[in-house]
C-alpha cells in the first residue's frame, strides 16, 4: 500500500546510517519522523508457529490519522493471514512427516479435496491471497474472532501517555491560531474606521510619519495577539488540564512568533483592501481557507500532495506544528528553531509588502 514504506535504516543528524532495532525505531517515532511503525520482530513467524506476532509503535499526535492507520494495518494483516496459515500447515506437515512423506501427504489431501469438493489442487499446494476471503455476507463473527486470537498485535503508545487530556492538547493550537487570525484581521482593518472618523487625519497633522502610525498599529495588534493566545492556553490549563508550564519558555516563544506572523497577515489584508467590508470578506475567506488546508480542522496527511505543499505556505501550519512540538513532545529550543524562523520570516516578508503598499497612500489619502 502506498501509505506505508519499508525502512531498514535511517540517517541521524550527523549523517551516520543507523540500522533499525527495537530501541532506534522507538526513538525514530518519538522524534516525529514517522507517525507509526509496524515492526516485524525475528519471532514474528517461524516454521513451528501457528500464529503471527507483530509490534505496533505509534505517536497519536493526530488521533484521526492514527485510527485510520491502525484500521488499515488490521485489514492488511487479517486479509493476508489465511494464506500464511495455509502455507504454515503445509510446512508443518513436511516437518513432522519428512519432506518426501509430507509432500506426498499434501498432494493426496489436495487430490481428495479436488475429487469430492471440486476445488483446484493449487489452492492447497500453492496458497495465495486471492484464494481466501475474509468478511462479506458469508463470513461469521467466529472467523473474525478466531483470527484476532491468532494474529497478535502488540500496541505501544510512545508519546502522550501521561497527558490528562490528549484531545485538547492536540487541538488547542489550531483553534487558537484560527481565532487569532480573525481577531487581528478585524483590528488591522480598523484603519478604515479611523480614516472615516477623521482620527487618522489628525494623526497626520501631528509630527508623526505614516510609518510611525503603522508601527503603532502593528505593536498594538501584536500585543493583543500575544495576550489572546496566552489567555487561551491558560484557559486550556484551567479547564482541560493542558500542561503549559513544563515547557513554558518555549511556548511563549511560539506564541510571540505566531502573533508576529498573524499580525503581519492582518496588516497585509488592510493594505490591499479598499474598504472595511472588503477586508472583512476577504479576511474571512482567507482565514477559513488557511485553517482548512493548514491542519486546524483535520490532519494535513489526509490531503493530496498538492494541497500539502500549499499548506506549508500558511501561518496556520507552522504555528500548529510548533505548538505540537512544545506541548505534545516537550522539545527544547533547538527543535523549534525552524518553526520560529519560518514564522518570523513570513512576518518579515508580509510586513515589507504591507509597508510598500501603505506608502502608496490609498488609506492615508
């Protein structure tokens, strides 16, 4: 299946090739490089075994994604297992009776089944997946329970076991950024109200430049964004018991970076809009679009590759990923540097474009 890849080794940060073992695969999943890993241990299947044993390590960062992955794995294992079990029976016969006698016994059993049940002998001598069916109208609950008893999947959650409310921890960042974008888009477009009321013209008659007015608006909105996000995380701590204090310093860095980028988006919206109504309508469309493709509503892994590419161009995506790294994995400053750098870079680019557009004077005229 395209959703899964076979990996036997990986390269660490120093470029050294690490061969996977039980410990390294767990570290690989904990670091966020993979959502889950289905491990086939050496004792998974042997000539003397009558069952199948696999290990499943997972990081439920995206609960919806993990449910789909586990369902796909169970479907694969249970659909492949009948052919494995039939082959195991043939091999065990040859093991106990000897190669020659065992092969003759299997051929005679196949001929007997062909004679009385009109079944192709290759089904018994060369079992394959297409010869066996699980489910459907003819299947019973007993066969499913039988397979579940024989196929043993050892599930081990590597991240988030100690969290009191994993659901709230996963979702607080996405909803916080979406509401923040709505707030800052509205406050940034308040420049139109100030122009209509004459307040902006009074500012222009005072000894301040247009740049000073924009910086004043920007700093106010950024402070408002920091306060709003901080209040939301504190409310999450009080109501949903989200742990925000064990990694509070890095959380504050992410809050500041996200507020800078979201404020820059609001200023860009005001710079290219002609009226407040236009800014509000365009802002609602862009905020909802960025939230949907950026991962605020559902995991980006469910999206087509093209949409996933565009999701990485949004403030929402990098803010959510940064908050997840801090709250879910509890990483340090070095690990969130890429998220901080990208958010600050987005903010710088949008600010430069906004200032150039504001200097054309369509709001200050």
